[in-house]
C-alpha cells in the first residue's frame, strides 16, 4: 500500500538515482581511465526523462505546482468551491486529452535508440502513464471538492 501511495516518488527517485550513478561512473571512467561506456548517455537521458515526468505527476498529486489565486480570492467563499470544481473538470479534460495524444504518439514510436537499441515506445510510454496518473489525481480532487464541507473548518 505504501508503494502505491508513493508510486511516482519512488519511480522518480529510482530514475534520478540511476541517472546520477551512471553519469558519475561515466565521468570517472572517462577522466580516470580514458574509457567511455557507450550506452551511458542514452540511459541517463532516458532515466532523467522518466524522473522529470514522474516528478511532475508527484507534484500534481500534492498540489505543489504554482497557481494564481488572484481570481479565487475575488470570488466569495461560497463560490470558491464551484470555481475549483470548474478548474478541476478543465484539468481532467486536459489530462485525458494529453494521455490520449501521448498514447497515439507512443503507438507511432517505431524508432530505436542508436546505441542501446531500446524502442522509443519504452521511452515515450512515460507520457501515457503520467498523464493518466494526473487524470486519476484530478478525479480525486473533484471527489474531495464534492464532499460536503465541514462547518467547523474554514474553506480551503
């Protein structure tokens, strides 16, 4: 259960750790021994890409992306919940659209990387996964906003 709760964070951490380790090893081998691992650059770029997209999804899940609350502050407290719902439905549509477009893009991935021979399907698949995760999180936000508010706590 803990793995599922922290899915994006764990995968982003693994991917960025692999990136850092591979780059450090390759720098040591290049300058220390005059030897270069040919696939290290490809692997580090792939892992960095995965780390970025899982990081984006993680920040989205925790609502850590920057937002502009100017409009929300101009709306009376009673209407803020409905405005948040409207924004969440827009983001749900956007994330589902991006997941769909990413799926189509990934399905067209026929190329392979030059050194490792890894299919771009594997590399681009992170787009589908992360936009789908963000759509899932948006549904969670909508459900939270639809719950009756507690009169003892101020509106968020």
